[in-house]
C-alpha cells in the first residue's frame, strides 16, 4: 500500500509476549517450548464508505481472539488451537498452534469507534468506516 492510504501497515510488528506450552501465563521453566507471533496474511479493500480487512486466522475461535484499537493502532491477536477431545493425550505432534498478531496504523480519516468485526471459518472480516467528513460527497449545483 502506498503512503497516502488511510490504513497503513506498521513497518515493525512486535511479537506477542512469549508463550509456553502451558499457555501465555504458564511458567514452565527453561525447557519449555517458546512460540513467537505469526503475521496472518491480510487483504485490504477500500470503497467510498471505508476499508474492509480480511485476515486469515486458521484454527482461531472467537473466544481466543482479540481486536482492539489502542491510540491510532488497530491490533489483531488470536491463538489457534487444534480441536482435541478432553479424553485425549498428545503423544506426538507436528501441528503448530500459532499465536497471530498484526498491527495497523489508523489515519484520522477513519472512525475507529464504528469498526465491525466478524469471524467466519478462520477468516476475520473487519469493516473500518471512514469518518463522515472524509467520505466523498456529491454537491448539487443550482441554476442561477
């Protein structure tokens, strides 16, 4: 995306706090597996009303996802989890359950208070409307 767009991806995306096998709050010691954040792929579309962001977050459920606005930053975070029954014990695993994190800078042309988010089959859809004063409008010309 170019510099003139109202939604710019940050040059630096910081990792989510390191997580251990027991979860983000678990203290498993030096031998614990550490996981860093993964940048989920996104597509961004613009129309007269605002922006639509589609983010691929496979394996992330609604209860393991957070979308927030912090100052002028939009932050998407989610933790994937393989669907495993409570009566099962992992004895060998190659499937990673990543932590996803992506940050965008919102311009003043956007209205962060009206962002809508929907999660459907691992795809997060965000609609970020433009502020009313930033939307294109048609001006009627009267005859003199």
